[in-house]
C-alpha cells in the first residue's frame, strides 16, 4: 500500500469514527420523570378537621394507605386521588371542606377555594356574619407536575 492510499484509508477511518461518534452525542434529557408514574391521595376527617395529603407514590394503594395512616383519626376517609399533578384542600367559613386536583399548584389551589365559594360562619359568630371566601388549608404536587 502506498503512502497516498494509506492516507486515504486513515482519513476514511477517522471520518467514519467521527460520524459515528457525532450521531450518538446529544444534549442531556430533562430530569423530569415521565407522566403516569406518581400518585397521591387526600384523606380527611370532617369531625376533627384533620387533613392528610400524600404524594409521589408508585401506586394509588400506597398513597391511600399513607394518607389514612397520616390522618390518624378513626373517621378519616379518602376524598381525592390524583396522579402526575397537584391537589389542594380549602375550608369555608362554615366549616365545610373542598378539594381539587389540577396539572399545576395554582390551578389546584384556586379550584379548591372557588369550589366552596363564599360562605358565612355558623351562628353565633363573634366576628362578622358576612360571607367570605374559603381559606386554603394545604396543597401538594407530584415531582413531575407542572
């Protein structure tokens, strides 16, 4: 093999290697976990006002079990299950609860408050008896929520 032929062979190997390496190099992927993998649950005791919210579980069963355990009151019940998003709980002036799930925290929080609307406190109330908006109690999001 002559020197020009060897140069062309080496140049071909270098070009092929560079092309192969270039094809396999890409920007790192975002660290957001895929949808459909994270679950949460809200449990509530209306008699005591205890609210428990869990998130980032691998199944609804695991999320439900932890929410009931964390609530810790005999009459806790599951009121909402959510996946790959956020959930929020609000309480009205009349003591009622409202909850909602949405893709983002602000959406879930505003939906929970809006769902109850304005309510008046029960009689007798030492403050104003005028209706007032519900108050946000708690909210949480799975790790892959918006």
